[in-house]
C-alpha cells in the first residue's frame, strides 16, 4: 500500500467518515486529530477513538465538518 502524502500537519483537526467495526451498517462523522505516528517515526497518523490510524488515501478525511457532512449525505443519506 502506498502512503498518501496530504498537506496535513500535526495538530490539524479533521473529520473522518467512520464505520462502526461492530455494526457495519452504522457510519458516522467523527472529529479526529492529525498527529505524529508513534509507531512510524516521520509519518503522520489520525488519532481516533484512542487508536492511531496511518494517514493513507484509504481514509475518508475532510478538513471541515460541512465537507464531511456533504460526503456522508452522498454516500449514506441524510445525517440525522
């Protein structure tokens, strides 16, 4: 898997479309922080639910809540 090189910096707040791993038909928008990956020096990660996720193109990351809500509505329907 190739690493995605976005223009994020540690401390940036982003919004992630996140699927509940226990209930796959549940998706939500979650605020997360961009941080230095403690397991991979020199790489960035998203810190979400007490877990570090490598910052790759596989994550649906948005810079604003409104961008994330628009994507959510497109892929999953209206936000309740």
